[in-house]
């Protein structure tokens, strides 16, 4: 099971890296087009390099950014990677900490899962809307729904992580290590 988890995490990291590379390449293309299209010899010899042909680059970068944020939070970041304010939590006895993890995990997972239906209803409207400029790159089939579909994956993956944490706390408890009072600030 651990090997499968590592393989899936590695796959998610590779997909995120490819999205970052595509975003960077698109950004470099924006810069090149912006500064070379104004040169007279470029406009005469390469008319397809007009800035008007590359309006899709900004929207493509924004779509990749949305995908990268939700993809990374869904499949790469672990729960303990997030910043937490756990001063009071660590002072609680392990049995109470266990129930805090269970209750809060169920509340967070329940809230995210409950938001799937309203989100999907909104996506019904987004399937009708076209993107402003991505049709130049992908054709007429891409819709705004496709740009934001990764959010539904987020609404499924993050609660699954919390439910897994709840299951582990219910079955095995939580870390019993007391906070280190002797640590220097």
C-alpha cells in the first residue's frame, strides 16, 4: 500500500512539474513575442508573430495556475505540511487530542463533501461559457468548466485525506509524544 501511495504521489509531482514547465514556457513566449514583435524586420518576415496571435498565453498561464494550486493541494501536500497553530492542542491529553482529530476531521470532510453538489450545479452554467482566448490554442471545445474541473477533484481528495486521518486516529490514536518544553525559542 505504501508503495502504491508513493507511486501515485510521484505521478502527481510529475504532473505538477509539467504544469509548471508549461507555465514557464508560456511566460517566456509572452516575453519574446512582446519584445520582438515590435522590431521592423520581425514584423516583415514573421507576420504570424504579431502579439494579437498570442492573446491566449495569459489565459493559459492563469488556467495552469488554477490547476497547479488545486492539484498540488489535492495530491501532493500532506496534512502535516500545512501551517498549524497547535499550542493548545499539544497541551491536551492524548485521549482528548484523539477526539479533537476525529471531530474536526469529520467536520472539515463533511463541509467539503457537502459543497460538491452546489459546485456541480454551478458547473452546469460554466459548461456553456467559452474561454476568452483559449480557443486559439485548443479549438472551440474547451469551456470554463474544463478550466475549473480540478476543483471537484480537490473537493473529493482533501476530504478523503481527512477521513483517512480520522480512521487512523480512531483505530490507533494520535501521537502520544508530549510537547518539548525545553526547546529554545
